C-alpha cells in the first residue's frame, strides 16, 4: 500500500468522524427543545458508516464513508405539564430522545478517533519526508 493510499484512508476516516461530531453537536443543541406533538419533536440522529473495501470512483482502496444519517427509534420523552404553554390538549409536552451521557461518550470516542487519524497522517508525512531525504 502506498503512502498516498494511507493518507486517503485516514482522510476518509477523519471526514466520517467530523460527520459524527457534527451529528452529536446537533443532538446536544436540541436536547432541551420541546414540542406539543410527537411529529414535531426533535429525534436523536446517528450516522451510519460503511467500510470501503474495494476502490470505487473517487474513493481510495479502503477507508470509510457515511451511508446515511438515521433517526434514533427510541421513544420520545412524554412529560405531563398541563400549565406549560406548549402542552397539548391532554397536558403533555414531548422532549427529544437524546441521552446526554451517551452523546458525551460518543463525542469523546469520535474525538479520539479523529486525533488518531491526525497522528496517522503526521506519521505518513514524516515517513515520506525521510524517504525523500534518503535520496540525497
């Protein structure tokens, strides 16, 4: 495997982790949103990744890509607050199905994965520079 393929694979992983971090940030930003019905309530989202084993157009041989961003199927939080201005006719408000602890754990994992791929890129860069210096 060439150094450039290694850089491409690491770059694809960094892109995937960036999407993951952005999705987590969106979930965290909407954790306190409320609605008067289930249809309008924010639902937690998670990216779905796919390993790229064969080289495809525009992608390196190996790597990862984002297939889709799906909504969490967990039920929404239904809370009885009849005096709340957003309460429906039955007195309920709906909160998102965002688990803050789980999102923080996912954020830490995504951040570490991103940092690891930055280190891979730095190592590959140093290997390329030392290879060039061998020819001098």
